[in-house]
């Protein structure tokens, strides 16, 4: 396990999505268009009219239609790849959550605060133990030596 310490200050960007925008697609586009090396979701409030999730232990996506409040959105984002989890509440207060996939459509708004970590670079690298592309964290100094 690697730890990177003594991080510099975190920058913050705020995004507001409007009806029918795709939550994951817009976050990924933001990371790519901003040439973002390392970011994290600090908070998100809003609603969805369609949720496309992959539940724990499942390989197939699940599509849910209705009106859902975004209770929580967490994740890491980078122009090199992203990983998000979301928790939603329906009109009765029942919650569901899972891995956020493309196709989640904003109902009224999604107000997202993204923390930018300028001294880090997040990559997605194959992990032989899990079989998935997992988070790999690098110092930007290590990637761009000045010597």
C-alpha cells in the first residue's frame, strides 16, 4: 500500500447540471475537458428522473425510472478515468445505491462540488487481485521530474 502525504491546497470547482443532462457523462467530460489529473466529489445535491446503476456483486446494469433525490454521490475523477457511487431516495424515502453508470438523467438539477488535488494524478490500472482497473495514485512531481 502506498501513501502520499504533505498534499498542497485543494482547489474547488462547482458544477450545476440541468434537466436531462447525463450525470456521469458530464462529470467525465468535465474531467477530460479540464485536463483534470486528480479530483474527488466533495458533495452533490439534486435529483434524477432515470438512474442506471450496477448494484454490488452484479455484472449487469439496473435501470430505474421515477423521481429520485440524490442523497449522496462519492467518487474519484480524472481525465484518465473515474469511479463514482451514488445513493438515491425515492418518493417514499426508500434508498438504493450502487455504481453510477452512464444514462443517469438529471430531473431538476445536480449541484456538484468537486475538489481538485493539484499535486496528484489518479490513474486506473489493472489490479490482478480484483481483475478490475483500480485507483493508482501518483505524485505529479514523480510523473514530471524536474531533473
